[in-house]
């Protein structure tokens, strides 16, 4: 699904949710709930991908923090000269 398709899906879900909150008749409500479920399922892979990206970003931040500390320690060692 392309970016625009994902956007359209999200907007459709918002619209259906708003219509459900507005109090649709029972038949319309059942149809909306069915469509709402389909829309949410179509976005599920994106949620999983975002979760993976969040984990990678967190791990990368940890690595960067560690590298900065090691670099600072090395600078301190170089400034102090040979022991």
C-alpha cells in the first residue's frame, strides 16, 4: 500500500468512526462495524513496521550514546598523555 493509500484508509476509518459515534441505524451500524474492522486490519502491518522501527531507533540511540561516551573517554586519555 502506498503512502496515499494508507492516508485514504486512515481517513476512511476516521469517517466511519465519526459516523458510528453519531448513532447510525442498526443495519448501517453493522455495516460500518464490518468496514471499520477491515480498515483496521489493513493498517495492522504498518503498526507492526512502526514498532520495529521504534525498536531499531531505540537501539541506535543506545549505540550512539555509547559511542559518544567512548569517544569522550578516548579524548580524555589523549589529553592526559601517556601514563
